[in-house]
């Protein structure tokens, strides 16, 4: 099998060696998977650290629910939710941090705060600036 390589934050990860584990950290009051349990920054950071200790290669931080019927939030509100968590996690864990957003403005701020991966559920179609941002910053994009 040919190597499948993924460059993330200056590291080259060989995806043919093993699967990577991503821990999902929803910093939303209306998450369908955790019921808003990690909406507070302190609780979110603690949980992100636990995920990293338990083997998560990536901690994916999201500030807007993608569940059906969820109310959209502004980029400003989304940033208020995720940026403090990303900043604290960056200083506390060795795992990669991804930002789960479809907004380029949020992704840019998250990359500047310490994320190295953009996880865009829209595949770059939700915001015309997302793909250009990933290219400009050299960010991994999923």
C-alpha cells in the first residue's frame, strides 16, 4: 500500500501506519452528543486534556451545533465560545487541535489561537474564503 501522508503543523503523519483518534469537544449549549456538558471554558479545557491523555491525536473544538434544526450563531459568538478553549488547550496538550467551523473568520482566529487543522463540515462550500485561508496559513483541512 502506498503511504498516505498528511502534513499537520509541520509534522508529517503517515496514515497508513495507524488510524488517528479525534476527540470531539462541543463548546455549545445545545450539542446533541453531550447535552451542553462542556459549554463552560473550564469544563471544556478539562475534558480536552482528558481526551489528549486518553490518546486523542486531535482535539476538535466546535462552537456551533450542526444538529438538524440547530440555530445558527454569529462568528463573534462562535469565537467567544472556542477561542478561550483553544488558547488554554494549546498550552496544556501535545495533541493537534482542530477547529470545527464553516466560517473562515472563525477559522482564522482559531488558527491564530493555536489550532492547526480546519474541520469544515461544508467542505469549503459554506464560506468562499475558507479554502484560500487554509492555503494561506498552510493549515490542514478536513
